[in-house]
């Protein structure tokens, strides 16, 4: 009897009340299936394996213990860790399989012979703990590590790279007994230190209701019939908003009258993106008013914009207009959308409920001749050759009232806040960080059978160069070399972890 052998399956100790009746048969190899064509090997496949165990149970209450075994072994149909104390440093992912038996040796005896079979789907034993290795600079100045792997099954090599200096790319090359096993490359070798590249850059960050970068405009260039006769309101309500006009404002002869503020970009851009939060909400039927946001070029000519207008003097109907310049500063309508400017969402994402539920965002972008507007989950794109060479220099925002109407008849809430402005193709920043900045952490892992790359804890495959393979080690001597940009002054710190595996 093998009374000193302990076998565990998940949390259940199989040998707690019974002993092995004979030494377990661990087999030498799993089932191997080979396929040939014309006496040439075309495929060799390693199948699963089954371990069978015979036990002797000594228990007067042998019949009730049967239920204990069943509940311990068969609580669910998932694989569990199978551990045998004869091999204390490894386990198998196993599941109960095939036929089992529970037979009394003699009618008068409380001795029961128990037969159990465990299916090992991957035919592989796994180490209980991970093994680690650290890369060092070798005599040739190459960052590398040597791993003498004494497992019998190749295993994934998980890498963690801590960048002690910025670099444009990272690569790892594995060799086992003179043959290349993998090549992993992240980023491009030709990325230069400080190279000027086209990229997005923030011109104005979200203001959070501050509006310190906004200044009062003297003219509104989308349509100069929108007369500026006062300063636009800056209220502290609901987190601070820009919009509306003082109650004592009067017209001076324009088709509309009101106020406007503007953001003046330090450098004009041909690729401008604006994101913000809008508010346009009536307090009662018959209110009127206008809300207009405009991109303006270096020559004060209108490029594109968005306007919300309510001319309905009786009910609660308004219209959203997407506006395009004609290349000469004139404004034309390219899209109209009806709007009921109520508190509720739907129909109004720019009402009070939209504001409270964080659903009142909008955006607008100009990319060469391409202009894109957002409304209610959908983008609308237009191509206008006349504005292709126009660069955005000013962003203007106007709110006001129609001629012949008073401020007491004005739409109750008109405004914007949290405005973000981005140059989509910035080329005026000279010191652009490389792909992997100093302090960044890059990891390659095998998780649930999937190859994964993490950059600073965020899963991404965007850095992986086509043709790359993920790191592995094979039985025997493995040499892994690591490379990075030539301008990187301090080499990264690279650690590896792997799980030993055996057939």
C-alpha cells in the first residue's frame, strides 16, 4: 500500500480516508498521432492522457463515504488541479473521466476498492510556482538572458520591460540550441529621437467652466448680421456656462443681436477638432433665440460651424443647422435637423436631463476639405473643396435674440462649457516623446491561451509589428536578446517569468 502518498483534486484530498492500492502509472508519453503522405511526415499531434488510480478504503461507514467522494470529485464539470505528493512541484489540470468503481473486497469486510480515472486534456504537468529570470548586459554589450529550461514541453515566456529611458522600439529574439524560436518587435527601429512627427496635440484643454482663455469678440464672422451689442454671459449655474446675454440688452439694427466670445489659436491649423457640452433649452413655448459656434480662418473668413436656432414664436420647435463656408467667407447650410428644445432626453440631448446624465456632448472637426459634425450618436461628413486650404485661427461662439424680440422672450438656457480643442495633425511641437517614454512598462503575456501585450497596464496590440511571434522557450539552453533604439541612453530592465511544463 502507498499509505504515505497524498492525492488532491481541487480542494478535496482524495487520500484522506483511503490509500493508494498500488503505485500510480504516470505513463512515459501521451498518445502521439503521426500523419504521413508518400512516406513523408506531415503532422505530429500530441493527444490527451488519462491517469488511473486504485485505492483501498478502510471505513466501517463505507457506504456513506461514497457520497463524500462523489461530492468532492464531481462538484462541477470544470478542470481542477490534480496533485500527487510523489511529484510535489507540479500539478495537472484534470477532470474525472471514463468509468469508476467502488467495490467491497468481501461481503463481510469494510474494505472497498476504489478505481478513478482522470483526463488530462493538455497531457501536461505544470509547475506549482513560476520561475523568473533577469536580463543583463553581456560582454558584447547586448542585453540578454540565458535560460536552461529543464521542462519537457515548450512554454510561453512572459516578459516585463521597464523603460529606464525613452525608446522608439523594443524587440526580443529567442534562440534554442542554435535555432531561432521567436522574434517579437514592438514599434519601429527607424523612429528617431526627437523626430518631428504629425500627431494630435491639445491646443486648449477642457476649461471646466473657467473660460479664462476666451476673449470678447468684436465681430461675428459666420454672419455679421449677428450683431455684437453686449458681452456674452458667463454664469456660475450648474458648473459654469458661457452663453446668453444680459436682460437689458437691446438691438442696434441687426437681424440678430447678442454677444460673442472667441478662442484665438496660437497657430492656425488645417486639422481642427472641437469637443464640448451644449445647452439649449426653453423654459416655455414661444421663446426664441440663436446659438452659433464657428471656425474662422486667418483672414476672418468663415470655414464651418453649427447653429441652433429657434424662431418659433408660438410653440417649441427649433432647428439645428450644420454650416459650411463657400471659401469666400459666406455661410451656407449643408444639413438641417429639427429639434424640440425641451428639458427631456429624448428628444433633446442638449436639455437639462442631458446635462445631468452626461449626455450633452457634441463635436465638430475640420480636416482639409472634410468637415464632420456629430448629432445624437451619428456623424455627418461633408467634403468642401473650397475650404481645403483654410486654416482655423479663431473659434467663435455667439448667443442672441432675433430682431423685434426682447430678452424677456429669449430661450432660457443657451451655452457651452468644457470645450476641448485639438490639432489633429500638429507639426509645431519639436520635442515629441518616443513611442515608449521613460518609466513606461511593457508586458507580453499568455493569458487563457491568448497572446496579450500590455502598455502601462492597458491591453493593446497596436505596437506589435506584423510578422512578430510571441516569446517561448523550449527544453534545453535558451538565449534571449533584447534590443531598443540606439539613442536610448540607459537600457531597460527586463524580467521574465515562465511556468515549467512536463509530459
